[in-house]
């Protein structure tokens, strides 16, 4: 199939999922055309069956706001027409689904039919919570998409709750490359950050408010009183300084390391013993799954789609949002005893097997075929 994937190219989970999906489809022989405004962070270099079309918006002094959606629409029209695409898969309703709908209508006037599938990643809904003026556009796009998918059951339920749509929504969970063998820690690297008897706790995110990074610091501080540990933060964003300030106040700076943004998070996870994800909300929690795939158990909140990813008492533990006492107690339960820690690491890796890319990819391919057969 010749498929156009429209995505946000940044460090966010939706961009990662869309890029990895395209890469995996390309390996299976599909021709993939990524359409976005800069090179997706996980795209890597020159690969067979992969094409990247950059959407560049000129800076017209006339406009206070540059019309990205319009330029994106024109780019989609061009790529569909001249590359002969059969299907569009857009990640995020705003503005990708609306641009795809508009492109579809333009192409219809030229005798070209192009169906589009919209995948919701969750932040579309947060957006509406913040600014209800998006609601009519998102509802319209959901109703006009040839198929809609969400990354969890929880997000599917939220979508029905927030939008006036009764259309069918397919749940296709996010996926991950899980190593075939249980991953071995990189001890040489680990020793650069911690003593062998210390535990390494980590958190990776875009440090938005929703990630509750101050809870990560508090949980870590409590745990560190019982089990000497180090805290590795990877990523960057608006709340980083909040976390830095709190670490200073709690006098644990010497135990907290901020490595900043990293393109590949696996080296961080490969030296970690525990991942903390205390988010206010999460449609899925891809970062937790990435940790589990590398044998790192997870302490998380029990909100949104996280319980569909992190299995309480098996791959880690779940607590109510903000219950830092419970999170610290659970963290201690996992890391205090090395035998228990090894068991949780193994279980986290076992649980990630259910999200292997090899299992999830066919669900998208079946949906693509279904959509194309209706045409
Ligand atoms: O969480 C973020 O800030 C990034 C965001 C995004 O739009 O990329 O992530 C969302 O999509 C990911 C991939 O499906 C999910 O794993 C995240 O849970 C989801 N974030 C939220 O729902 C807050």
C-alpha cells in the first residue's frame, strides 16, 4: 500500500508512535510518505520505502499567525496526487484530521478518492478541555474520517464522553520493539551514575504540568531515605525548573541528574531499576511501556489508559494521582530487595510482550484493508 502519515515530528509519544508505525510498515514493503513540518525525531536516516515531505510555512508579514493548516492541506493534496497515495493515516485530530478532510474534498473535485484514518492520542481531548472552541471541528472530523482509532479503551470512552459522535472507534494500543532476550544492564555506563549498591530511578517526559514532575522528586526523596538511590531525569519542558527547585529545597541535588533531551531513551532505561510516571492524566503512557520493554518496572498513577499498560503488582504498581506516600511505599517494595527487584524487572519485560510491534502492526494493516475495501 502507498500510505501518507501525517504527524507531529517532536519528542511527544504520538510522533514516536506514528514514526515507528511508518518505519515498521516500510519494512513490510509498504511505501510510506511522512508529511510534517520537520524531520520526525525517530525517523533516522535514508531507508527503503520511506519518504519525507516537509511542510514549510513562509513568514508573511501580513499574518499574525501563519496558516499552517492551509499549507499542510496543499502539501497533502500534492503528495496524494503525484505520489499516487491510496490512504492517509493522520495522528491527531487538530489540525491533521481537518487538513486531511479538506484535502480529500479538494481531490474529489479532481476525480481522486483518498480515504483517511484518524488516530487520537489523548491530548486532542485535553485541548478541548482547555479550549471548547475546538470541539465542533474535532467532532466534525471524527464523523468524517473513514475510520477512527484510539490508543486505549479509556481514551475511546473519553472520546464518546467529550464529542457528539456515535461512530465506531477501534482501539489499537500503542506498541513497542521488545528485545527477544531479557535486556542486560549496561554496568559500565551504570557505574558512571551510581554505586553498585544504589538503585537508579528514572523519569522521561516532556515536563509538561500534566506529568507532575514534582511528584517524581517527592517520591524519590522519600525512597532515598530508605534505599540509597539516584534519580535520572531525561527530557525537558516547562516544569523542569520546578523539579530542579524542589530537589534543591529537599537538599538532594547531588542525587538528582538532569540529562536533558535525548533522541534515544534506551541507554537511560538500560541503566535504570525503576520508572516513575505519576501523571495527572495519560491516554496510554508510552514512556512506561518503553521502560517495561527494557525490563524496568513502573510506579505510576492509575489514571486514564495507564492501567491498561502497567499491571498492578506485576509490571509495577498503581496509585491514586498525587498519592506520593503510596508511590514511595510501592517503590521501596520493588527496589529494596534485589530478588524482588529482579522478579519485577522480569515481569515488566514479560508484560511488555503483549504490546510487541509484531502483534499490533497487523491490526493497523487489517484496518487499512477494510477502509480501502469500502472505497
Ligand atoms: O503526553 C504528552 O505530553 C505527549 C502526548 C502526545 O501527543 O504525543 O502523548 C499522548 O500520546 C501518547 C502516544 O499515544 C500517549 O502515550 C500519552 O499518554 C498521551 N499523553 C497524554 O494523554 C497526556
